[in-house]
C-alpha cells in the first residue's frame, strides 16, 4: 500500500542517491589526503557510540521479529535476523574498547563487527527474495531456528574471545585492509548491493518510506564495510564506519516512528501476506441473548461479564489450538486458523477450539446461571488474506465467502453448542455430529446443511 504522505519525484530520487554516495566520497578524500584523516583516540566515545548503535539494532530486531511472527511474514523475519546479527556482534565489538572488559586488545571482539555485518548481509539478501506458498511457510519455520542458532553463535564467539581460544587468541588485530577483513567485506558489499537493488524494485512497485529507509540502510551498511577495510585505526576514516552504521539504523528507526503504529511494517510484507489466498477455517462466537442481558443490567456489569468470559475462552483458542484472534467486537469473537499457511490441520484445530471454548464458558456460567450462553460457528474454505484500511484504521484480516458463511453458521448454533458447515464436516471424518437443518444463504441457490459438533471422535 503506497505511503500517500510522500511524493516521489525523479529529483528526490537523484538527491537521495547523491546523499548516499557522500560517505564514499568523504572516505576517498580522507584516504587520498592523509593529513585530513585526523587521529582521535577516545575510548569512552567509541564504547558509547557502538553500544548505542547495537541498542538501536537490537530494538529493531525485536519489533520486526514480533511483527513477522504475528503475521507469518518471512521477509520481515529475515530483516529482523539481519538486525539481530548486527546488534549482537556490535555489542561484542563495544567490549573491544580498551579498559572496558579486558586490559588488552582482543581479536574476537575486534573482529565481531565485520563478522556480524557480513552475516547480516546474507539475511538482507534473503529478505529481498519473493517467497510464496509453502516456501514462505518454511522460511518462517527455519527463521525461528536461525534466530536461536545466531544467539548461540554469539554466545560461543563471546566465550571464545574472553578465553582467547584459537583462532581468536591474538591480542591485536589491525583494522586495515588485511586478508580477513577483505574476505568478509567483498561478498558483504555485493550482497548489500543486490539486496538494495531488489528492494528498489519493490519500492518502485509499492512506493513507501519504510522500503526507502531499508534501501538506504543497506547502502550505508555496505559503505560501512568498505570504510572498515580501508580505514586507519582511530582516525576519522575509522570513526566513519561507526557513524555510518549508526546512521543506517537511525534511518530505519525514523521510518518506523513515522509509520502509523497499526501494521507498522506492512510496507515490507510480501505479496502473499497482504493479498494472498489461504485454505483456512474461521470460527465465530457470540453470546445468545446478549442484547437482552445488556438492556437489563448496568454497563459495568456487562463489561465484567464479557471480561470474565473472554479471560477464560480466549486462552484455549489461542494458546492450546493456535488460533489467531482477528477481532473482538462487543460480545462477538472472530478467530482464524491457518491464516499464516502453517496449519494444514486447521479444521481440526478450529473444531477443537470451539469445543474447548464452550467447555471453558460452561465452567464460568456455572457460577453465573443468569449469564448468556456462547454460540459458536465454524466454516472452512478459501479466503483472501488482506491488509485493509489506511492510517488510523489498518487491519490484517481475512475476507471472502468463507468468512461470511461462518458468521451465518454461528447464528444457527444453539446456545452452548458448536455448529459447523459442510466443508468443515468433510475435513473431520471421525467427528460426531447431528444435523441442525438447512441454512438458506442470500445469493446461493442451494441451502447448506449445518451440523452441531458433539465430539471430534466417537472415543471422546
């Protein structure tokens, strides 16, 4: 969804490109005229600059990771892993500042930054790929493990550095264009360049400030790797790559702050996340007799009743059976299963969740006999996963006939019961059901037979 607050013109694109090239021009000038490359060795400034940069990257890693897992988007998840790689190893590099943790220079901590930024370039490139279908689902699944593996690697790197285990046992590593840095920098710069180019294509198709910030960040990180190779230790050229990394993350943070908080990273979502199709199951639940109850009771009592119910019915639906709460409006609850494409058993999950919801609600109602009963309706089929709305009202939801029919099936359910449509029943061959009759739907020539779900199998 384009960001309509910004107008993208050829002049703006040219100016942005020129600004992004300024750091390289400055580095070339400092290297060509050594007297301009002033030496400034100030350990506290180095420590806090690197720690601030690592902190910003860590915050970005957390918020992008949370958004990615909530929506099942592999692109945003891989971006979060890139930020995590940079932040973790940058934090280790901060400890390389003399007199902070160790009295003497340490190879492991000194090399941490180029290693972390080089690893981040791999994830940056992977994030630019247009993954769809099961490849996207697999990427999210493996992305979770990649995060764990990366954290383990950081811990092992820190331990090896502190204990001075080979090959990190040297007491000094000159930060010049030696074999190690060049080996890391050359492929990293190329990967950042390719990632930025691929994101530029995405930006061209769906212009947004967030994507532009990501492109700029990748360019600056690539330039930081170039400066890291050629810089003179503690000279201005050496400080430049520290500042470039800080600028990269500041740009992304600024882009995040400007975005509306609802679906903040939506501009980075893959096409499948914002306009894909899924075979899924939808569960609707509401309270039969809620309107009558509301008319006869104080609003505070109604609120207490709703909160008491939701506190016990939502956890089994979400935590135990993996449902995504799409919305809660008054007494109505809408939950989706397989919205991210990672639950092939979505019908069984939805059915089990519906029964669990009623079981939990029955326990509450035992203490409050005058409270209304929940009705639950479930339907399965193809639906569109979409990002709807604009600033101040964006939501990631599912729409389509499957959703509409699920809502109508819920109206057919008896109080305290779970009703399922024929599509869901077909996916539950062992379920114990009884017919609730035919349901006529506007716009459909044939009515649907709705069944009450009694159990998932005869053994229950």
